[in-house]
């Protein structure tokens, strides 16, 4: 009698493990993000940081939804911006805000 009980108990544990594994894979498996394409990355902003963690370049949207590309010099004294939504599409600006060069 003990031998049959052990076999039944082992079979029940084996089947319970299989059923539990299938259910946990269905319930707990991570889902892919629907907004992203398989070969693309979606974001509102991309930053390029130097070794000290300081942003040197950025591509993103501002508060008005306008797109722009910003490049900063190593010492942070000059900034080059490219924005098709801005009246001056390309600008080179000094730290104080003085526009050194611009192109419509």
C-alpha cells in the first residue's frame, strides 16, 4: 500500500509541476512594449554624456513639442543648436547667450 501511495504522490507532484510551470510562464512572462517597433527605439530625449556625466549632446523635444539637436563644447562655453522649428535653424551661442553665428 505504501508503494502505490508514493507512486501516486510522485505522479501528482510531477503533473502539478508541469501545470504550474506552464501557468507561471503565461502569467509572469514579460510582455513586449507595443509602442516600440522590433528594430527601433522610441524616446522623447537622447543624451550623450561625457565621463563625468555631463550632457555634451542631446536630441529631443522641448515643452512645445519642437525637435532640436544640441551640441556643447568640452568646457561648456559654446552651444550649437539645430532646430527646424526655430526661426534661426542653426545657431552657435556663447555661454552668456550671445549668438556668434546663425543661419536661417
